[in-house]
């Protein structure tokens, strides 16, 4: 999918105008946050925080390692 985005002045900044179809594909709406991620192939826009995934992976490792402690705390 190739889509042209228009840049517009927003106060002292510059904003992008997204077509309705792009917002639907991203599953975002006005006021939502997008994350700009630099990749080897350029820039990627995502509604998902890439740091959150890394933090959850670390939490999974800790929960597996400390399973007995978490069970005891849950009692």
C-alpha cells in the first residue's frame, strides 16, 4: 500500500494529515499516540510502543524464574 501524506502547519510545528483508510488500518483515531521507529528500511509508524514489548519479555522471564514467590504473594 502506498499513500501520500500531506504536511500542514500546526501552530509552530508541522503535522501530517492521514486519510481515513490509513487510520482504520492502524486502528487509531484522533488523540491516539503513534510511535516512530527507525528501521534499516526507513521509518515505521506503529500504534504499539516497542519498548513495552521488551519490558513484557523481561517481566515474563522474571515471572518464570520467580514463580514460587509470585504464587506465595498471591495467597
